[in-house]
């Protein structure tokens, strides 16, 4: 949970900064920065689709990825 909170703070700050730069360049409202920052932090912290923060944990390698008890080597 600490990682999620730290990530939300960092995304909030980075998108606030990016929004402020975009607002400055295009002459938009300075409120664009906090709006974008809040939206980015909410998406990262909430992770509605479960893409960023996997709740299931790391899965073990399945038997399909092994042949005769040895790992399968794939060409690069």
C-alpha cells in the first residue's frame, strides 16, 4: 500500500507540472494542472481495471512452459 500511495503522489505532481506547462504554452487556465494531476493520481491509486496493482500476486510457472522438467529455451 505504501507503493501505491507514493506512486499516486508522484503521478499527481508530474501531471500537475505537465498540465501547468501545457496551460502556459497554449494560454489555457492554470487550473488545468491540478485537474490533470488529480485525475492521474486517482487512476493510478484506484487502478480500476487492475492493470497496475495486481492483487493476485506473482503466479508460478505453469507446467506448459516446461518440457521434460527443464525450462523451455526460446530463441531471441
